[in-house]
C-alpha cells in the first residue's frame, strides 16, 4: 500500500521498489540491488546489504510504477549522493538516504527504440 507523508517540505511516497545502484568512479564495483522505503522528487531512502559512505555518489536505476508517476511504467536513471546512513535495528541491512542530483525517465517506447 502506498501512503503519503510530508517531511522536510517534500511529499514522500512510502513504497517499496526494487532498484539497482553502482558507485560512480569505482570501476571494480559491481551493480548492487536494494529496495526503496520511500521516494520524493528530490530523494530516495533505500535498504541495502552493501555499505556506503556519506558523500559517495551513485548511479541509480529504478522502475517507477504507473500508480506513482501517473503515466505508463518508466525506468528512471539517477545520479544521487549519499546524505545519511541508518543502521537497521535487526542488523544486516543498512538504510541509505540519497539526494537526487540528476535524473532521466525513459518510457516504454523510448526504451525499446534504443
């Protein structure tokens, strides 16, 4: 279920979406999987097993559901910076707050055309 909350003057959508990310500037680093907890037009909070550091820049990919975007499902490519780390109460996963610096959404037709 999707709910809206207002934090830091931004509307956030509480939704779990699988996503992929990779550290920018680290050629040896493989793409990692994570899951969002919430999204806004300026940020993402996600849970991952791979530790990141505040200030790190990442390339992020996620498939935005049509229920959120209001259009057909689209893949979103982002450049984001880690601004917060939160340890999990249950251990294992780490919460990561990302500020989106740039993004590009690709619709179904555009993705298949390229």
